[in-house]
């Protein structure tokens, strides 16, 4: 019986020790990413994007601690990020652990601002990761943005011409009353249905 207790204790210690994770602070141990740049298609200004995903991989055997995550432009950035379920705010001091041979998910969204320009513009920012070793790694975020004339529940009661050089976005409905005419300038019409 006494021998059986020693065997159980030895097995328990072996299992406990095998679950201990070792962590590296070597500058040569780095994270890898599913992409070095996360690109969004050209979006209409002020309309939020769908969510894109970035995977952070630790391909090594030892765990890597992340001592900070932030956007280089801070609150001025049009991008929003969430790392492993935690929204990245104004502070760079966000602690995360990526165990050996494990990964984390980053969710990224963007709402491009109005530009006041007729032509599409590009916005970019860097998502930065500071490792416990002091090494900083980054992923580039980019989005194209186009200002548009946005209408919601538009009712045309008199003859009207859409002749803007910008795209026209119509939410909800567009009703042309009896006796009224809506004219779309050449090259303006592109049907988009947004549910």
C-alpha cells in the first residue's frame, strides 16, 4: 500500500511538472503572423467594415509573452482591434501569453473617415506588438476609402438628377413619386444591395 502511494505521488509530480511552461525572453524568439499586411477593400467613408482576422503564431516550444499591443496612431486611427477577446484601447500596456506551438486571434475592423476628396484615398496604420524581450513586431493595416452621397429612405417628389462624381448609397428605400423623374448621370449607376 505504501509503495502504491509513492507511485501515485510520483505520477502526480511528473504530470504537474510536464504542465509547467517555460517562457523565453530571447530576442531571437519571435512571433509569426498569418499576414504581414491586413488589407481592406475600398470602403465608403463613415461606414464600418466587416471584421478581418489575423492569427498570431508562436512556432517555438517555449512560450512568448507580449507586454504591449497598440496602434501607432492611437485614438486617431480609423482601425479597431481586439486581441484574444480583449479590445485594444489607448494604453499600450496589454499583457498576453502565447504558449509554445499555440496561437492567438486578432480581430480588426475599420471605419474610414470622410476625406472631402472626389478620388478614393488610402489610410494605413501599424499594429505593434512589444515582446517581453523588448523586440517590437508590426503588422501593417490598410484601407481604401471613397466619400459618397448617402441617402436613407429617399422619396423623390420632383424631377431630380443625381450627377455627383461620388458614388450614391441608398439605404432602406428609394421611392419616386408619381409624376416625378429621377435621372442618373452616365456612369453613376452601380447596384448594391446591403442587407
